[in-house]
């Protein structure tokens, strides 16, 4: 009887020890995920058919909305279903070619931290299904136009000049300065 009780106590100890290790491992995994998340969203530069543009960590094009003013998003409710905000749980990080000094965070309408670049809140577009796609470029939705951004912080837009140009794909960089629709 004592031997049976002793065997059961040892088995119980092993089960408790295994459960403790399982909980500790799960907590370590959650902790490491939050450290990665807190490290901040990455903004990179990618060459595309319209030129080098800002992209997220998955290579998806980042867009500005011309209706936004002073770093404040004017894209809310239905708009965010098509143009999700680029958000971050920590300070955004710039990869090569992107200016860290132009990256900031602002509070979006739904309370999340939205990444901004050169004062422009950043968005992705649900129509871009693969990295490097720019199907949202030049669209007019929700009361204003949408453009990809260059590393300078200026919009990338289709050039209206000439029409016969074959070099550069017919795209150029918008003014982005004062009076440029920002």
C-alpha cells in the first residue's frame, strides 16, 4: 500500500512538474512575441513599376490619403475597410533608404497608434494582393486621391507631361510641398 501511494505521489509530481514547464514555456513565448511587437513596425523601400516606394514589412505598398491634414487621419469607418491604417505598438523602424526622422506615430480614430511618414498617416490597400503591387495608386476614394510615397515623403503620381516617354514608366514624383494638395 505504501509503495502504491509512493508511486502515485511520484507520478503526480511528474505531472505537476510537466504542467509547470508547459506554463513557463507558454509565458516565455508570449513575452518574446510582445517584445517583437513592441519593437515597432518596419517601413522599407522597394523598387516597383512606379519607382522606389515605401512598403511595410510584407512588401505591401504604403499610401497617403490627400484628405488627411496635419498628420490626422480622415479615413474612418467604411474607409478603413478598404484602406487599413499601418499601425504599430512601438516606435516605427526605418530600413535602408527610409528616413527614420520622418517616421512618427499618431492616434487614429479607433484609438490605435498609426504610423506617419513626413506627416502623412500611412495606409495599405486591400486591392494589393502581393508584395510590390500598386493597384491603389491614383485612386479617388472616400473624398480624395490615394498615392504611394517616395522616401522623400512626397507622393508618387502619374506624370501628365509629354505622353511619349518610355523611360521611367511614365511616373514621376509629386511636389509634396506647400500648396501641393497636402
